[in-house]
C-alpha cells in the first residue's frame, strides 16, 4: 500500500485535531504500517475509503482506535531508574520537608501519558521501598492517557514477564503475584495507591482540572508534539504544579527550550525542572 502526500496530510491533520500528536513526513512508514492494520480491520480497500470512514464516523470510534495504535509505546517497570531514584531519594524528601513545616502531609503525583501503567505503579513501589514513613502520608498518584485501551490494562494491573524484566527479584515477589507461567498481577496495596483516567494533554478544559500536584512525570511524550503544542502542554503543566513542584521529562526532552518559567535543578545524578 502506498499513501500519497495529500492523503498523509489529511490523515495526520485528523490525528492532530484529535490528539495533538504531530507526525512529520519522515514518519510516513510508521503511519502506513498502523494504517494498513486499521484498514484491514475496517474492511477498507483504499486510503481514500478509510479517510471517508473517519469523516463520517460521527462518534469518532475509529479515529480513537487509530490514535490508540499510534500511541502504544515501549514501556516497562523501573524504566530510566537513575532518574526515578533522584525523584524518590532527592525530590520527595525535599518536598516532604517543606510540607511538614506547613503542617501538611499529602503528596500528589501525576504520571501523564502513562501508557499501560508501568510508570505510576513503579513510582508507588519505589515510594514504599525507599521512603521509610510513607505510610503516614496521604499519597495520591494519578495516571492519565489518551488511550482507553491502555487504561484498561492499567486498571487490571496484569503484565507479562517482559514488562517486569528490570525489577529486582525480591521486589517482584513482594509486590506481584504469579497468575500464569508468563503473567504477573500487581498486588492490591499498590493498585490502591494509583487512580487512572482518560486525558488528552491538549484538551484545555480537562487540563485545567488537573491542579495541586507536587510532581509531574511526562516522559517521552512531548517528542510526539510539535513545538507550539509542546509549549502549550508545558505551560499547562506549570499551572498544574504547586509552587516548588517538580516536572520530570524523558532524557531526550527539555523544558528549557519550551519555557523559561522553570528552574533547572540537579538532584542526585539527574536534571529536573522545578516551578519557581
């Protein structure tokens, strides 16, 4: 199947209007592979037929399915662990000190574009393992994603071996139980620490409801937005954070080029961005 430049532009324009995701022409092969799969499922014989289906699908069911197929990314527990340890050993104690002085014992964490839930569950496990008095704090962890498909996996909390490959064996046995020869389920205690909801990061109305966070993780998601959309998302993240709150991005991403409102801070071995 060959997609014309015009068809590619029409398709990526629809995707951007739905999700904010921006795909350059050099991503045409990536789009084609997923498009071919969706065309097979919907019995569309040509790209033109598929575009017509998207146009007249008033509920947006198929466009949602297409976006789902484009946003399911590689993820696993304990990914980019050095940064996570900077969070749990550096940023969390720092935030706790300030909150104790204010007589507050709540911590609110947002894992944006959380995919199948490995990141927010990892955060919960690391807090339990590395913050001695975490049980005396009210911890709220919220994972959001645009894909209802991945959110279903998040809520089920069941994962194959490949997702758990980097978890130390003792930690795995402590917080997961084996359900089949290849499947594991995260335990009830960790599940209760995390809530999940559908959220489009370019939906201004819903983003305004995300407030009062001490930490935001948005790792390896902004690379799928163009610069204008990335700046807008980072600006909304800034509004969502408490003063002194931290944002953690992927190693290939930088807040500095998108906003001057954050202070760059080195914690342990990682650079993080703090709300002034």
